[in-house]
């Protein structure tokens, strides 16, 4: 039994939800590349055959037929390495989140996920039944334990695999990105390796799926918990892991290598972690790229106001898609400042996008005239501001419909939280890249992107004045956000405490905020739920976004 060795290829891959045939073809393509490199087992992420999360597609009988046919075809193949493939397993009454090890026309092993997450963005208990047995299989004389995502976050499955005789643990995952998530993962994995005394191979999905982004960052640890491999964030890659037993009873020795999926060239096995702001920015870029690309839009269009939110959104769009696929539109009104006109034009020129200037004054004036008798005797208020925003929406949606380019919405999380946005106006669009970014985070990301440009010897992507000026919607004379909202340095921490940490008024006040301000902000959040329900999806980067993991009632008598 001495001198046993097994070479694994870890396919950190971007799959398309529901594209069973396309995903199966990618599995074959990557398996062939792994075979050429000498891999004896090629490992794919959780539910690779259908993508993650498939949601209610799982209930469709057509999907079941496609999955079963594709799995049968993969099982029947006799050439090449063994494959570890995730898929939904259908029985007469139940569905399981499962993996199988397939090789030479046979199924060598089968495992059903035991721990089904039902918190945050996860709703697996709606779809899947729990597995009850440990997954263990032998290949090249080595005994390997199988786990799926949430299984590693609980104590029992890893310990059960160890007790069953596993010499190493393979964990396949579809773990979505949020700020600080990779550090949490690695801390947990180090603890599991120490508890079990086993090497741990953790493979994660990569790519954007609606509001979720999967960041990859697959890792391999030895039995002492040392990180030997960390795959790149937000990029496909193929990692190679060799597990070797030098003598009977000895722990497995681990050696690693990593190559880019794009170039197939070797890269350093332990990719340095990104900075906090770089990580968020790359998540937003991938989210936009995959949402636009997987829907096959030819490009995007967005309103460019001269303000910080649209400026950051434009930069993300260009980084995601290329300047040739992005159109920016300035739509000045009687309240638009010359500074906004100049800064928007400057940014569009620097980024090289198609830039259009379409004034809304005629539309605005015509609408006010049409409503003149209805509005007679009533003071000017937010109604007139909203009319301007809806005039702009008509232009942008018209361009989107005519060109086929998807409209990007430019609002941030702070605005969405308190309803500082116009329904059927600036909230209109197909995707909202910075929907889960607070205003303060928007400023940090803008500074990060400009610093990146400076480091590359390029002009700032976002003009300095856009970052330095006081934020304003420019819908009335001399308007500032601070006229309607607390300063963002106060607003954003209150919102984070309430939305992401579920803190009460009293708990937030204890953090040093005025009670009247806290109560006012929380009332605004609850009052504007109806708006958020009608907003487009956007990239989730926080612990709790306005999307899958936010389910507050629209109608509610709850106070405080």
C-alpha cells in the first residue's frame, strides 16, 4: 500500500444555470484538458451539470429529463479520467443535491448533500431532501471523503467521513461572494483540517448568476491546515493537486500547481488575496459581464449625470464589457449645472464610450403644460422632480428598445434603502450594478478605480470633481442630498446596523446615534419596501442585500 499517488484537476468553472447540454460539453472539454495534464480525477463544482442556483427549474420535468440523459451519457464514456460531477438527483418523490464519481462506464461513488442551508440567499430545503450517509470512495489506492458546500460548515459530516476511513476530504461548492467571505472560509477550513487531521481540497464555483456572484478562490490545505493553493478570485482556472501516501499509515502528502483557464499557462499556486475594495470592484465587474453576456445583450446604455453613482457605474460597465459596447447619455434639464455637463463629457471621452447629449427640457415643459390645470393651486414639490426623472427614463428605455442594449440602473444601496429614487424614473432598467453598495462604498470604489488607473499610467477614470463635489440629484435649484437625508457618514452606519445586523432602534442609539435620526431612517426603510420590490436585480456584495435575502412585508403595522 506504500507509494500510492493520485493527481486531481480542480475545475474552477463558470457554468450557465439551466444549460445542461452546454454545461456537459464544458465538463467534457475541461476533462480532456485535465487528462492531457495527467489528472486521474477531474473535480467540478456543486450542481455543475445544471448551474447554481437552479431554483424552481428543478421542478420542471423537462430539466429532469435533460439531467438524466446528460448524466447517463457522461457515465457511459469509457475513455479519460474519472469525473466528480454535481447534479440534482431525482427519485420518485424527492430531489437530492448530489455528486457522483464516474469512470470507465461506471459510477464509482455517489453522495447526497447532508446539510441544506436555509438562511441568507439559500433556500435549499425548498428543493432538496437531506442525504444520510457519508461519501467515501477509493481511487489509486487512496480513500477520499466527499462533502458538498454547507456540509463543511457543520461539524458532523467531516468527522463522519474521517471515521469512515477518509484520508483526505474533497469539498465541492457553490459559495457566493460577500465582503469578507474568503477569510471566513479559510478560517473554517483550517479548523476542519486540524480537527480531522486530513488534507482538504475545496473547489468553488465562479461566475455571475442574477444577483449572486461566485468568486472562486478555491483552496487546498494540508493536514496541518496550511494553505498550499489559492486559485484566483473571479476567474476560471484549472488547479492540479497530487495526493501521495509515502508509507502505510502516513498522512497524505500534498503538492499543488495552478494554471489559467484562459491561457493554460502556469501561475503561482497561492494567489494573494485582493484588497477589500478591489474584491468588491471585481465582483461588480463580473456580475455585469455575466448578466449581460449570459443574456446575450449586445451592450448596455446608461444615463450619465455627472454624479458619482453614474460615473462609477459607467466605469464598471466599460471594465466589464469594453468601451465599444457601452453608451452613455447625458440628459440635461434646466437645473443641470455646467460642472455636470463638463465632467460627464470628460469621463465619456476618457473611457472612449459612445456619448450622447439629449436635453429633456422640451419633454419636461410639455408634461408640466399638460398637467397645468390639474396642478393649479398646488405648490411645487417632489412631483416636478419625479417628472424630470421619468422623462429621462423614456429616453433611456427608448434607446434600449431600439438598439437592444440593456439599460443599467445607477442607484446605490443608501438611496434604495430610504426611497431616495424615482419609481419608473431613475429606478428603471434591467440591472443595477451598485444596488448593494452604500454611498460611502461608492466613494471608496471610485477612489480605488482611479488609483488603479494612476498605477497603470492612465488618466483617472472618474474626474476628480465628480468625487469631490457634494452629491446632488439636480432636480431643483441648488439641490443637495443633505437637504433630504442625514449625511452619509451617519446614514450608512445606521442602515448597515438595521439591514445587515437586524439591530433595534435602542441598539443603534447605543452606538452613538441620535434617536430621532435613527427612528426617521428606519421608518423610511420600511415605508419604501414597495419601491424596492419593483427595482431591477443587482450584484450582491454585502452580508444582506435587497434581494433574495431581504423579505420584509410591504404592508406592515410594525413600529420600531
